């Protein structure tokens, strides 16, 4: 703020002399004195003393009022932006264990020994608080003992929509200072597992927070989309510009891939069930069928982990489909199957038959969801077989709440990343195409 300066004593003396002299001989209507002309000397800057600005008059009621200072007696102030009430009261510091009453879970998560276990890509938690400080303590699985940065879990933490922490979990337990401010602020915190399930997992153990009241889960969004697929959902190699480099969780980022971008564009909650290299009847191969990477085998599970978390393996835990049914299930499988089927007609028929059985499994567990069967972004050679499988499924079951869609993105135009996978720009184009299709069939 600029300060105004004035030497009040000197000004008063000059003014008094001028009045006195004017009374002694100045002629009416003139600006000169016949006796003397006063020309004040400039005041040296170092002699000027600052005078605070006067207190402003109260503004009309329409003028925004300053944020109330928390007092010992909690009160409720309206939130003019979203109509919610913001609690104003005494700040307290406490350690909070995450549970369903204080955080909203993202994707398929599980409560294990008072920690929120995050296995699949995109899983995490979201909550709000009003306060000045937040620390999060995370607990890793035993992958930290292996010392391989290419297989450790990668996480991101967002504060009010901005990613402030992006880290590889290389310690069994670690605490992050997520937020700190001298002023009380309302914050929305989101924790997201950026890497996929098989190689490593991580859990939220506790939250140390200085806040008014309690932390609260964010509200569920109107719609929930489940994405089922492979590396194209996981964001395999999306941050590695060397197309010849192999897989690494350090270069994987689910938030840069098309599924996450589509959910954001539609303002929808999401769940990702995806594993790099997996298919319907075979995982990626150079010849023989890889039955161990058939995704339908693991669709009903919490996930797949090579390394235990607190003595548990995700594949041993059945997912509870009653928690929240998705409104829409988007399936993008077939790119890895093509490495097995090639143009062999018998193998392609085997793929179509397997796809029909997978659709039956999905429907049995999600009776009311709309199903959208897609293929593309990389290989699309089996799309005709996907369409045939959907037709056969509908004829056999009478279920018509199902659609097909083929991506038309060519990743080579934008440049390929590690392992020949798309870059973020290509994923953005794919998200735009998928978003338009979902709006068409769902009316969102």
C-alpha cells in the first residue's frame, strides 16, 4: 500500500504567515503581497514522516467482507460460491485414520489394517478440510525392499486441483507435508496412484491435520464410469520419449491416458480395471497363447499384485460390486489378443467367443450398467470380431443395453513413446472421441 506523506507543523507555520502578511497589505483580488512573496522551500524527503491513510468509511453491503478470523466459539458462515457452509472455529491438530466417513474412495480400494489400500491405476482418495496444515503418511508394500525404481508405486497428491507432489514410493513408510499456510483455507485433497497394479501397491495410513472441525469426503459425482482394458488405460510409458525403452512404473501415468481424461471431461467418477499386456483370451505374445494374462480371470478381483501388502494379495480379495454400480462400463480389449490371433480365422473366432463370455460375466455383476465395447488407439484389427461378439451376445441374451465404438486415432502422427505406446496428445484426441460417443448414447 502506498503511504501519503505530509509535514503538518511546517505547513501550519507557512499558512499562518501567509494569512498574517495578506492581512497587512495584500490588495483585494490580487495574488501578490506588496511586502513579500512567499516561496516554500521543498521539503527534504528524509524529513517526511509517513502518515497512515485514514480509516475508510464503511462500504455498502454489496462489498465483499474479509474472511472471518477463527474464534474459540465455532460459528457457521455461508460459502457464497457453492452454497455450502464453511465451519469457522477453533483450530486443533489431530491424527486421523482414513475411513469411509472422512474420505471418498476412488476406484477399487480396500481397507486393510486401518489403511486405505490402493492397487489398480487411478485408485485413491479425496477429501476436504478447513485449516492450516496437512501431512499424509503412506505405507508401501514389500516392493520397496527390491530397490527397483522401475517397479515401485508412483503416486500424485493434488491440492485444490493442482498436483503438488509426484513421487515414487521407495520407503516402507513415509510422511508428506501436503499443505501449510499461515491463514485458514478450505482445501480439497486428492491422492491418486499413477502406476498400475501388478508391480506394486501403496496405502494411506494416516492424516495429521491442523483444522477446524473434521475432514470430510467430497461428494460423489452424478455418474460413475468403469474402464476395462490394458496399457492404454494405464498410461504405459507416456512420459518416456524413447520408443525403445521397456516398461517402468516411473514413466507410467494414468492421468495422462484417455480413460482418466474422458472421466474428467464428463465430470464423472471412475474406476480403472486395467493391466498392461492383458487381453480377453491371451496376453501380448510373440507366438504362443499367454493364458495367464486373460483379464476376465481377474475382473471380479480387487486386483493383481506380485508383492504382498501387509501380508495380503489383491487377487485373493473379491471385489464387492454392491458398493456402487457403474452407470457405464467401457471395454477396450483386443490389441494384445491380436498378437496371438493375427489374421488366423479360427483364432479370431476363439477371440469372439471369449469376448461373448466376458460380456456375460460383466452383465452378471453389473445388471444395470450400459456397456460400450471399443477398440483402437493402437491395433484395431479385431474390431469386426468385437462387433460380431456383441451381436452374438445380444441375440443369445436379449440384452440390447450395449454399444460398439472404434477409435480413429493414429498415434504415429503425434509420435510414439516407450514401447510404441501413444503420447499424451494422442490420448487427448482419443478422449475427445470417446467423450462425444458417451454423450451420444448416455445423454450426459
